[in-house]
């Protein structure tokens, strides 16, 4: 069994491996809640026009949602460091005829290939957890934003108490790796997922990182009993 560490090369290799089954398993393992979570997170950018950056775009669902909501007012650039994930996103954009609105490219969240101050907003869904140097990634987002631009982060968090905390812990440690490993034929990848959630669990940690990256007016919105949170902040 191939196991995955938290090094960037290892993370990239993980997503290269699971790219073909990513969408199917994502919807199945989250009981299709991922669609609602992304939709709700994108609503935080209501009224933000112009160029929006979708970092760690993966198979492009966040980028598509950004166009679905407020489409005529914006263009989206989706970036990811896994070529197989970007290829799947490209296929979707062709099928949905979204190539005029969504542009895709290979690139690292830690060294965004853009000049500073060009985007109105930056969006990252289920990506930050996979990046070791999180504050650096957030600082890169802030660098490419215009003043007054908004960063929105959607990420798994760990419910701190109550029945949901017990259930979530059981689900991600025992059930999710089994189903994910079986269906993706990649046990290592779906053993990594719970570990990555458990390792960086608190909403407060994400909030502190956003403040550290220079964002202000931070807002936090937990969803589904605290399994997931939307955090946002403004570049002053
Ligand atoms: C869990 S997927 C999320 C995909 C998509 N945003 C979504 O909502 O489904 C995480 C993505 O982050 C990408 N990723 C992880 N680290 C990255 C980095 N340093 N730079 C760019 N992409 C990265 C992976 O390749 C993967 O496609």
C-alpha cells in the first residue's frame, strides 16, 4: 500500500492517483454535502465582479459554481498543481461550454504565477488542509488580490464537542478510509484524508492564519454541525 505524507510531492502524487474517481467519491463520501458546502461558500462572494482566482481548483467544481452565481460579471482562473485533476476540470469546461468564462492552469499555491493586485477575490475549497505552509499560501492569495478584495476559505474542521464530534470521528477514522480505499483502489489516499482533517482541526487555527496573512474583517461560518467551515477576510 502506498502511503502519503504531507510533503507537496506526496500530496500531488495522491491527487494524481485519485483524479479519475475524485468527483464520484467526493459526492458519495460527503453524501453530496460537498455541493451544498461549495455553493454556500461561493455565496460569500456575492457582488464580487471581475477576475476571481480559484486556488487548488481540482476538477473545477468551485470555479463552475463561481460562474453559476453572478456569471456575467466575472471570469475565473482555476489553478492546481496536479495535472490529472486539471485535465478533468478541462474536460468538464468543454462539456459545459464554459471556456469563455473559466481559464485553467497548472501552478503552485505557494508561488502563484500572477502579478500582485489583479484579482477581486480568491477562493479555496478543501485545498488549504493539504498545504503544509498554510500562512504562506494565504499570503500569496493576499498578494494577488486588489485592495478590498476578499479571500474565502472552505475547509473541513473538527466538531469540538457533542454527538456530532463522536459521529464525525468514527466516520472519518473507520468508515471513510474503507469505502474510499475500496472504491478508488487506493487505500493510502483515503487513509491520508482523515489524518489530514484530524491534524489541523480548529476553526480558530484557520482564523489566526488568516490574520497572520494580513487579512482583516475575518468572518467565520460553521456548517453541518461544525464539520466544515467557511472563513473569509478582506485585504485592507
Ligand atoms: C481536495 S482537492 C479540492 C479540489 C476542489 N477545490 C474541490 O472543491 O473539490 C485539493 C486540491 O488541492 C490541490 N493542491 C494541493 N496542494 C496544492 C498546491 N500547493 N498548489 C496547488 N494545488 C494544490 C490538489 O492537487 C487537489 O486538486
